[in-house]
C-alpha cells in the first residue's frame, strides 16, 4: 500500500466551490492513474461557514486542518458578509488558519506562461519568461499586531489603530525561506520594506542582512516597498525572489500577479516549520460577480495542487505533469473568459478542467 496522503479541501465562497471541483477531479485522476493514495476531507470556511456555524471557521474544521498533511482553500468573502464583524468575517477564517497552523511563509510565484504573454497589460518583451517568487511573511505584521481596534476619544472623534510589529525571530525565519529558495533559483533576493519611515522596516532590513551572511552565494539587495512596486511594473524581470512583510507582500503579490496576464493563473503555498501543516490556495479571490456561472478559471487552483504535490507530498514528477498539462492546454488555444484572447476558444470552468485531465492522460501515456 502506498503512503496515505491526507488533504482537506475547503472550497469557501464565490467561485471557490466551482474551481475546487476541478482540483478534486485532478486528485481523483492522480489516484487512478499515478497510484497516489489520497484521503480527501471536505469542510466549510469563510462566509459558507459563517452561514452555518456563525463563525468563519469552526473548531472541528480547524482541528481537522491541524491533522491533515495539507489544506487546499478555494476563496473566501463576498458582499453578502460586508456588515459582519471582523472577527467573524469570511477573511477571519483564512487568517485563523494561517495563524493557528503557523503558516508564516507564503510563496507566491508570478510566472508568465508563454501562451499568455499577450494577455499581460505590459509589453510582451517585459513579461516574456517572467519568473518571480514572492515570499510574503504571513503570520505577523500589521495583520495581527496589537493593539488594534477602533476607539472613540473623549472629544467624540473616532480613532482606528493597527500595529506593525516584527521580532528578530520572525524576520530570520522568513529570510531563511527566501535565501533557501533563491539558492535553487536565480540566486538573488530583494528584501522590501519602508526602512525610510518605519522602525519595523529598519529592523527588517538589518535582520535580513544578518541572515544573508549565512548565504554568501546569494546576492541580496534592499528596496523600499514603493520603489519595488514601481520596479515591478517598469522592469519585472530584474527580480528573482522578493521577501517582504505581510502587508507589502499582499500588495506586491497582486501587482506581480497581474504582470502575468491573469490572477486566475497563479497558485500559492503557505508553509510553516518543516513537517508541520501547509495550505495551498489560488492567489485570486472569490470573484462574487462571476460566481455560479461556470466561467471561472480553475487553473490557479489546479496549480496550487501541483505546489502541494511538490512541497508537501514530495511528488515532484506529478507536480511537473500538472504544470505541463496546463501549458499544453493553453498552447492548444483554450481559454477561460479571464484570459480570453482574439482567435482563441473560450471555454467554461469544467471544459478547462476536462481538457487538463485529457492533457494529463496524454502525458501519462508517454
Ligand atoms: C490574500 C488576500 C487576503 C489577505 C484576504 C482575503 C484576507 O488578499 O491572500 O492576498 O489580505 O491576506
Ligand atoms: Mg491579497
């Protein structure tokens, strides 16, 4: 019997359920055709959980998330829950999973698939061959810093507070992730903060530099976050690995994602300490405007499964097969609406899923 691989699929809200169905079909394909032994659990998160349990993540689902090897998450949020308190909002489900599972390292690759070069809002020559890895700190910074809240002052004015805070150990561990990745890629790390205005940014810069001493073969530079945003749209190919905090990572990863032509293409991994849990999710959100219409792009979710195979399940061959299958389908001219281009064939979520499965069949025959 091959080793049991356990997976918890939390489809969430909006287009989450539609795209997760397609990832699930790829899991089934892997079991039938590659002899992998997955046990798949399913559960609710986000608004879907709030509607049933009154919270965005219930205790049983969190307990299950701790037990499995990896969690796959679709997307959370939508206008339906706009009035809900922060601690119960759909987004809180996601933040709780990150925090409780200790998933401090968020890997967000921004890769430009060659068939989609024309879909980028930048000139083709700027994005062709683009391959950036954004390493975003995910369990600290202003997302979790205390104090936080909205208070009413004596004069009746209201005051909103969030706290940007980092400690040396938090910076050291995320820096190591970035340097280790760079060693397997282009050998360069750009660390990004606002050391010119923030003490936490200065600390970040100094402590990343401390860790750099352990990686003499890696070239490190520092770039202010605003400048980094600018450079990302000016000359994105100058970057290899970008390491940055939770908030700047949120912003910069959206910018980098869009360079590639579509948010609908990009996977991500949230990792903790080795041997601990992991969570894989598409970078795009719940897209409530197109939810339920069967037009969403399932590729980011399917590529997130490929990342799970690579980083958690140690199945590099299968991860590579999935990535090749996606390339082949795109090269064959199929597009979901978000990546539609003149002269290509527009297909639904499920037809895109079918086509990826057929491409996997062909790769598997070789
Ligand atoms: C992301 C999202 C989340 C974040 C939201 C949904 C809480 O924007 O994963 O990038 O801000 O981290
Ligand atoms: Mg974001």
